C-alpha cells in the first residue's frame, strides 16, 4: 500500500459513513465481535453513525463508505471525506455498484416519489417537503464521484472479509479477499 504505516504507538484513525443504503454493512462490521475489541487498541473510531461525533474530522487514515449516492448532500459528504482521508473503502454492494438503492434508476424519480409517499401510504399520504435532501434522478456508486482506494463487495460484506480488510490496512498490506467476498 502506498501510505506509510503508523508506528505501533499510533492508532489508525478510522471513520465510517452511511449514505443511501440499509445499514447492513455496519451491522456486519459489528459482527466482527471479539476481533473488533482485540483491534481496539490499534484503532481510533473518529467518525461513524455508531459514535456521537457530528463533524467529519481531518487526518482520517481510512473511511469505510456504505451506501450509494443519491443526492447533492451525499456528494458534498464524499468530497469532504476524500479531502480529509488517506484511504477510502467502498463498503458493500451499494457503495460499489449502486445495488438495491439503484433499483429505482429504472423509473422516473417523480414516479418513485408518487408510489412511495402517496400510493403506498396508509396514513396521511403526502410527499415530504422539508428535512430531506433533493434526490438525483439516478443513484450512482461512490466511485462515480470520488476516487476509491479499495472495493469491498457484499450485501453485506461478511464479517471475515471486513476483518481481513481492517487487518490488512493496519498491517500496511493489500487485503486477500479471495474466497471471502461475493456480490449480492
């Protein structure tokens, strides 16, 4: 890998983010269980939906990005992440290909909104008009907007594959994902 490794005393600064997806990748991350606890002395989780930090920090070593890109707000987050992060990992099939989130690409956005918020509503049908970002007509994978250093497929990626990537990054080597990942 191209970036110099941390000294044993320095913790790797790790972030995770969830864009347009289901949070299954983060659930799989937690499935690492005791191995994650064992790695805790080598990592510092500086930003994530599973911690209480609100502002993306500077000088992040690795960011795992879950979910596809569906709005300008997502793109702004990606640019902030890329400018403050040494290595970016597209984390799961939605980040890698668009996957489930991109299934709406076959339809016009207005049709999707109509179906979701009006036709399928059982109580007070209405289209939201505040506190939601303006959606793009098409959902795209992360690499359509920023450079990605590593792709970790899976829906969600298995805990063993996530742990291999985390271990490889901590050891400054390329991960061996052979037989550990698959799409879908």
